[in-house]
């Protein structure tokens, strides 16, 4: 099964992707993971094309599409992929459709997680992370030290209200055409609304699962 996850930073889509990955036994994949893998392998044909990452530049649609296209033919991913952070543009969505079509597959479902600004702010302003192992915590857990590293947790500088709202608006603007693209195609499209900050990841996952069940995609 090929799943595309949409949702702004802080929507919990990464967590949902991981949970689905475990349940469905399908890899949860971000393009960042794929890029890192290639950058560790100087013999890879796209190694040179990805050097722009080290300069802090964006990877072109063309190269992203080649990376993803290659992974679709990788035996590790033959049962499907849960895409996280890809596609980001219509050009990427079209390329993904074409690549999947060429192997007789298609995007089975798009899961679009909607969150309110209030929920995002509550989550992200309370986010604390371990400077050593990068594990993420939340102030509501009442922990001030990383249990593994015994180091005081910190708040990341970009987790402030202004930056969070900027990222949210940027996400909305950039993703709107993509949402439109998938809504107009015949792809199954699920919207999950997370409008209460007390909502747990388990409850969101249950809703995702129920909706997938309703579409006949899971048993
Ligand atoms: Zn730690």
C-alpha cells in the first residue's frame, strides 16, 4: 500500500506514520532518510546530485523524483511506502503518480492531518528536547532531564510563537495546490481533524485506522 501523509510540522504526522508503519509492516519513509542513505554511499549514481544538501540548498524536483523513483524499485519497499514529507509540490505528485503507474501501482490513500493553530502552539511551545540524543518531550510530562542522558532538556530556538505561526502559514500556502491535486484525482483522500490539544496520538491513529477500514484498505 502506498500512503501519502500530509500535515504541518507539529501535526503529529510523523508519529502517525510510525504507528501505521508498525501496524501495516510497511516502511515509513521521508525523503531526508533516502537522501542520507545516498550521501553515505559515494558510489550511488545520485551521490553527486545530492551534494547541494551539504551547501544547505534545496534539492530540485527532478533529483527528488529520481531518488523516489529509484526507491520504488527497491525490493525493501515492494510492499509499499508511507511517504512523509513527499510529495511537496504538484510536479513531485505527478512524478510519483507516473513512477507508480510504471510499476502498475498507485497512491492508495492520502491522509491529510488538519490541526488548528491553537493545537500546534500548545504542542510546539511545550516541546523540549535532549541536546544530546535529540529525543523530544513535552512539558506536560513533567520531565526536566533526559532519562537516558541525564542532561537538562532545552527548548529549540525556532519553537517560538512567531516562527511556529510562520511555518504554519507557509505550509498552508505551499500545500494548498497539492491538496487540490489529490482531491481532483481519484485518489482516496482522508482528512483527520485534530482540533483539541488533549487529543492523543492513539485516538488519532484509531480514527485513521477506522477510515482506512471504511475504505476497505485494511482488515
Ligand atoms: Zn538524551
